C-alpha cells in the first residue's frame, strides 16, 4: 500500500501534466488508494483535482460523482482543508451545470436543482450572480427558448463580474456565439479584438474565441484573419479530446471555404475519437459536422473516397455521411425528448444543409500559395514541309529535327509522313518511323514510347540493320531499368556492338546509356568511367549539341563523385549552350543541375528560376525545392514559402511520399524563419507523420526538434517538452543529440520555474556527455544543474554536484583544462556554489569555493564575471569577521571596475559595509 507522502507526491506530479489521459491516470492511481490511508485532506484534494481533470481531459461524466462527493463532504465534515478549496468547489458548479445538459439521460430537473444550489451558495458567500445568470442563459439556449435566452443574456451582461466569473476570454466567447447566431458579425469582431490583444491564460483560450471568430471574420471580409484564426485554434484543439466538438466545427469551416480536402483530412484524423466522445452532445455535434464534410466531398464527385477507422472496415465517404447523419439525428431526438422541445433536431437539420460561405481560402499552410502561370520559352512554329518529299526524305528531315531537338518540327515532319504515306512497305522505313515516333511521344507517354522502340527493334532486325536494332533494344532496356527492371544485357551488348561496328556518335550514345544505368544503380565510379568514354566519342563527332548533352551527363557524374569544380564547369558549359540554343526542357535540366552544384545562393535562385520559367514539368520539383532553399539562405523566407509549398503540391500530385515529407520539412523551416510558428508547427506535424510512416528516423528527429522550438515560440511548453522527451528516447544511439535535447529541455523547465525537473534533466545530460568523453560540455551541464538545484531549494544536492564538478575539473587533461570554455564553466560553477551557500547564510562554507576563482576568469577576458566572483569573495570574508582581508580584496577590484560595470553597485554596497566594520566610514 502506498503511504500518504507517496500519494501526495503523485498528486504534485499530476500538476505538471497537461489535461488528458496521462493526468487522469495519475490522479486515478491516487484515488484507488486514498481511502485506505485515512487522510481526509488527501481524500478531498484528490477528488477536487480529479473533477477538474475529468472536465478538461475529455471525460466529464466521471466528474459527476467526484464533484458530488466533494459537495457532500464539504457540507457534512467541515475542516480547514475545505476552505483551501472552497473557491474551486464553487467554480466547478459552472462546469456541472453545463455538463449535465450534455447527457440526455440526465433529467432536466437535475440540472435546475444544481443551478439552484449554485445560486444559493453564491448568494451566501457574497459572490456576484454573474456566472449563475450565464449558466441560465446557456440552458435556455440549449432548450431553444429564445425569449429566456435573451432575458438571461441581458441579466448576465448587466451583472458585475467577480473572481468566480469565467475568464476574460471565455465570457466574450459565449457572447460571440450569441452575436453570431443573430448575424451581428461586425459587433462580434469589435468585441473580440481587445480581448485577443490582452493576456489570456485560461486552459480553453485563445483557441475557443478564435474558433468562434472564424465565421464573423469571413462574413466581414477579414479573410486573412479567418485563416489565421483557423490555423491557431485548430493547432491547439487537435490534441484535446475534450475539444472534439470544436474540431468538428473546424472541419466544417474548411468545407465551407473551398477546403473540402482539408476538412476531410481533419475528419479522418479524428474520426476514431467519436467512439470516446466526452458526451452525447459532443458526439452529436461531431457527427453532424462530419456528415456535412462528407456530403460536400460526395457532391464534388469523391463519394467513393475511403475513410479509415480503427478496428473497422474502411467505409466510403458517401456511406459514412449517411451513417453520421443518422447518428446525429438519433442523438438529437433523445435530447429533444428530454427537453420537450425540437431545438437540437432543428440544429442538426440546419447544419447538414448549410451553404458554403462563398469564398475560397488557403487554409492548409502546405497548399499552393499562388497559381502564377509559367514563363514558357517560346516554341518554334511548325515549319512548312515541302510537298515533293518522299517517305525517305521525310524521315531524313524528321531525323534532322530530332537530332536538333526541335520537337515541333519533328512532329510536323512525322505528321506529313503519316498523311502522305499511310503505309510503308520497306521495313527499314517503318522501323525509322517507329523510332522517331517514340522520340516524339517519350516526354509525355513512356509506355507508348517503349512499345514503339520495341517495334522499331524488331523491324530493324528484319531489315538487317543490326546496329540500329541493337540500339533500340538498349534504349528499351534502359527505360525499363527506370521502372525497376534488372536486365542490363542489351545495354552491354550494344556497347560491344557499337565499339566494333559503330561510328563515334553511336559509340558515344551507347556509353552514355551505360553511364546512366550505373547512375540509376548508384554505381558512381562506374558511371563516371562510362561517361568519360562517351565524352571522348562525342568530341569526335564535332556536334556541339551532342557535346553539350554529354556535358550534362558529365556534370551529374562529377557531382556524384564529389568533384565539385569539374561538375560546375561541365554544368556551366551545358547551361550556356542550351540557354542560347534550347530547347526549353534541356535548358531546364541544365539550369537545375548547375543550380545544384553552384554554392552561391543568389545564383542558385536565379538558375532555379530559369528552370521554373521554362514550364518544364520534369524539373519542376527539383527547381522549386532548390529555389526555396536558396531563398531561405538569402533570408527571404516569405518567398521561399511559395516555392516549397508548390514542391509539396507537386509531390502530392506525383505520389512522391518521401519527397513530400522532405518538402514539408523544408516548408516548415521556411515558415519558422519567417516568424510564422503556427504554420511551421502544423506543416512539421504532417512531415513527422510521413517520416515515421517511411521509417526515416533521421529527418523524423530533425522535424521533432523543429516542432519543439516552434512550440516554445508559441508558448505551448507542454507540447515542447513532450517533443523533447520523445527525442531523448529516440536518440538512444546518439548520445550527443540526446544530451543536447536534455539540456534544451532542462533550459525550458528552468525558465518555467520547474527547477527540480530542470536539475534532473541537466544531470542526465551531463552523465551522457561524461560517458562519451565530452568533458568540457559535461562541466557546462553540471554548472547549470547547480543553478537549478539552488532555485529548487536543494542545497545538499547542489553541494554534491559542485563536488562532482570539482572532481571532473581535476580529471581534465591539461590541454582541455587550458581551454577558455572549460576555465569559464569551472569558474562559474564556483560562483554558483558561492550563491547556493551564501544565500543561505553559510559564509564560511562558501569561502573555499570563491577564494581564487576570479583570477582564471580574468585571465581569459571574462572581466565582469571575475569582478562578480571577487565581490562575492570579499563579502564572504566580511561576513566571517575578516573585514581587513575583505578590504584588500575589494579595494583594488573597485578601482579597476568601470563606473557602469554590472557588479559595481553591489560591490560598492559591500565596500561601504567593510569600511563601516573597520571604523573608516
């Protein structure tokens, strides 16, 4: 059996947890043992804390018995501990009234009984009835009694607030609901703006008021504010089961602003919560909103989209829409039967047929930011094809255009051939036509191109053109390698054939295909060797276009071999040629490769911009990613967001999930750099899910670290600490990373005045660094641990840590001990030791630590810190009756201190005391 002290300690631990399942579980652990220990204070405290945990943790039905027990115990067994919790008990009456209306099986009379009891206690305690009037207003709204709703609204608003009124955010939120239901949107915005400008520390704010503001923002044309309200509020709601009703409203808001896909994603993310909805009312609300979203999806032609549900078969959107609508209607009927009105059924019916708001918003921070048309390189007009040309001459002309990469002219020549010669008897001519048609269709239809090349190979073989047949078989094999095929025999056979029988051009192309094969297989040394062979033959042809194409191949090979200067030269040569001669797709390829190998971000941004401007789809993703990253390096994150969001969209369109995760990570970094933490956090959360699904631990951890930072910026310290804890567990094989996360978590805990937890985090990180031999960094962590233990009022543990730091300093190798960083941390640990002891009046105990600690700091230029330590040493001497020695220490120090030195004021105060003690004042 647990002791009372152990149970009290568990309760204290629960106070550090956010509302949710973990907090409830810890308090319930105490509940299981509380009666056995016979501590009335503990019994009452546990139940009053459990009541709040249930209310805000998404299990309000459990709050009813704990609250009733507290009320009964408060009335029957008055004791001093009850007075400590009297205000909390009165506060919880508000949640009880609201909670009881949300369960149709609870008779309405029971709600009114609790309301009457609440009013009686508020009157007897001399409290304002403002909160009571508000609850009567809410009950009337639930019943659909408009007259009573208006009457109690007026009385609520006319009654002065006091410390039992809802917070400065929650009261206005309820007013917003009242105004929104009456179409008074301008009034709603005007009311809310000063509220948002103030400080909101309530557990339910600012997300609740932001959720209510989304509709008035849209209806008054404040579209950017509507987007921001949705993003900020949903980020807070999304992890809280208690907020399931609000989450459903956010899904609907998406569906009514042209973001049905995002509404569907929100529904998919939370659909399994419906089985554990906090109340039947919340289930009704979420089911109604979910049905609306799915009906919108179905109306857009996606009713067959499948929804995944835990422990159930997947279900089509259209079918689930009907199921959720029936659920909502059924629950509404139960409420209306209890209430004797039709208000809830009418609300469900109205919501299911609500019209969209008539505006399209960009709510998803990973969505395309703009639809700017590409600046496409002008396409050459189709040439006139002379009418007297025969089939062979037309094929020769088409081949000429093909080698010059003039796709429009190639197509014109082949169209003329088809129009004039529907059939060709000569198999060689038919083979050439198939080959050239394959080149024509390859950019947009690889499968058709493969069919044509295969056809050409057979026709060439039938015509006795063994070299051409070999080349076609090699091309087909290489194309199949891109889709995962492993047969490279045709490629090797073609190299052998062309080496024996082919000319320089044929040999160059054969070796180039081998180089690409090795690239695909990530055999970079072999790719480089084959590419060099291809280069030598390309030079022999004297064809500048072929030479430029091989320069592109060489650039890829040199980059893969980390031969940056050669890669840069080759890519630049290719870029200069294709910039002048085209075509657009080659220019895009060359610009993308050159952008990838140059190190200047300004040039990168320009080059990737050229690639984007061509409109070439093959290089669009790399170019968007490249320019986005270059713009980030140029401190232009707002522009980077546009490119990186486009990259996310391209990954989604082409079903590149791994690339989509990385693009989201980079987009989140850009948002963070642009001081847009809400968007950064949301996009990063999506990236984490994708990285985890792909098993990418490295970027999964990097993204979690970014999230921890953004949550700190947002003030969501619980979420930040959760990410740090997660990282510490994930980085089991990375001690340096684990120590860094532990130190940052400790720093956050220290800032939150959770000093004992901070000390524990610093200590664990220090131990990790000691294990891997990073001894100077260990000193830093030990110093920070001493500081945390000082504020945690644990001087014993602080002294132990100081002694440990002293041993670690003595163990440092000479070269490490001479490092300024090590000297500084050791000296400041002595300062921390002095503070721990002197602040507790242990002046003599502090002397060994502060004596002589200033000189090493002064030697490394840490003058201000040395002055602080010198002043501390002088004060310790003074307090131990050694004023004369103190004078000798502090006098020279004061003479050397600048008038505005940080420690001068304190030093002068100590100096005055020293002079007085010596009778020299």
